[in-house]
């Protein structure tokens, strides 16, 4: 079955083609430049840009891969959670194409897409596993029993990890999105120059909190600025301390989740899972504690449509699809999804 995937939940317009042999191709247009001068995503601008870019991207994906529209057998499109205007652009376009081409349409949960992204790689993780989902909007640990059967073990009670990276970066005068910028500076930072708290590690369970790290960052900036500016080295040292605090906290919570569930596989996904320090530290923690760690290649950690086409493919194969009246949901709890009725179909 050849599936066209569409993703427009935030500031990336993305399209992909997936069939029985795997991922054929995917393409992402990032709106980073559009939003950079505002220091964050402006929802109205995001929607307008998706309208401009989506159809040309689909057209280009089909022609580059010499696929005719008549060959596409289904459309999988993110229908939540995300920015409602941005979601509506993808869903309206996807539904219109499904109607015109007389093929099924399936609405995909964005975080289910992230969670399944490691299945696009080889070797694939096998179920059950624990998923650490770390993006700009979400930070949660999920017990994944099978596709669609998700139990939230814990989550951030305030800022998502990616949001905390973005806010800390803004304070340090770095451009949006801040995660990759902090990561670059952290490599040049001196170990131990600053030590930030590991929030909520003394609390039992796997809930997390990242908003307090903003204060630690602000205090360090204020105490070390000369005439309102930081030296480049101090900037790097603060970036390193911030990243270490986030990574350490995530690792402590992951280890607890692995112990709690007894699972032997951990996957990480979402934009922050592109962070090289988090990837390396978790692999090491897994080796020491006896669990395997899987993550997607960096391009498939951040928003993309390959993961949406894949999630849609699995659901379509199991006989699920949605009416063309399906709504988009800015909020949509991942533990309310329908488990696949026929996992043996995969
Ligand atoms: O999954 P994603 O592309 O979009 C959402 O669904 O939110 O995640 C974007 C987030 C941003 O907050 C960005 O700063 C963060 O992921 N991010 C990173 C890295 N690359 C992206 N955070 C830390 N280190 C990175 N290398
Ligand atoms: Zn995302």
C-alpha cells in the first residue's frame, strides 16, 4: 500500500511516501527563518506558510520519485496535537486530495508518529518498550505495549524539555530553535564551571519539571554579565550546565521507568532526541543498567512526515481509516488512541 504522509502541526511543512517496502522518500520545508525574528513560532505565519508550501512540496515529491497521483492508495495526515490553524491546512489539503482521488484518509497523532519513528530505522525495536518523547511541546515517558496501546508513566508538570532549551537559548541571546544552538555551545563549555539543579529527582515516580532551570539560567547570566553581556566562554559554560541538568534528569527518570515496567527496550524520539549528549548518555546508561536504547537518525527526530506516513500505514493496514469529516485536535491525549486491532497484520 502506497501512503502519502503530510505533517503541518507546527513550523515544518513535511511530506513523505511510504509503501510495503519501507520509506520511499520524504521532504521537509522548515519555517525557521520566518519565525526567527520573533524568537518563537507565530501561529498565524505558520498557517500561511503551510498554505504556500504544502501543494508544491507534494507535487515535487511525486515528480522527483516518478510517482503518479493515481498510484497513491491512502493519505495519512497529522490531525493533532499542535497549532490548530497549522493542523487545519494539512488536514484540509489531505482530505481534499483523498476526496478527489477517492482513497482513504487517516488522521495521525503527531506524538504517535514520533514514537514510531525508530521503526523507520534498522534494526527496529520490538514491543513492548518504554518511549521517552521529548519535543518542543511534550515531555513524557510512555509504556508502549503495542501500537496504539499507550500508558503515560509520567510527564513534565510544566515546560517541555525542548521548550526549556528554547527559553534558555533566548536568555543567552541565541536564535530559535534553541536546542541545537545550546548543544553546539555546550561542547565548548567547561565541566563544573556551573552546576544547575536536577529538578524533581527526589520526587518518587517519573514526572518531571523543567521550568525551574530557566531561573537557574537567569541567575547565572545575571551574576556573570559584565555591562549586560557574557563572554563567549561563560555562555558556553552556562549552556553546558543547562544541558547536563536536562540530560541527567531525563536519564534518572528513564532508568526509573525501565525498572518500573521491567521492559528491556527504551526508545527516544521527538526534537530533543537529536541531542548528541542525550543520545550518548542514554546509550551508556542502557549498557550499564541492561536495557537497549533505540533512536531515529537526527532528521527523523525533529518533525517530519516519514513518521506520519509510517503511523498511518500501520493503522491503514490494520483496517482503520477516518471519515472525511474528521476534526483536527490542538489537544489530544496519546493514551486515548485506539490500539491496533490486528497487530499480527504488521
Ligand atoms: O519534535 P519537534 O521538531 O517539534 C515539536 O513537536 O515540538 O521538536 C522541536 C524541539 C525544539 O524545542 C528544539 O529546540 C528541540 O526540539 N531540539 C533540540 C535539538 N534539536 C531540536 N533540543 C536539544 N538538542 C538538539 N540537538
Ligand atoms: Zn514534533
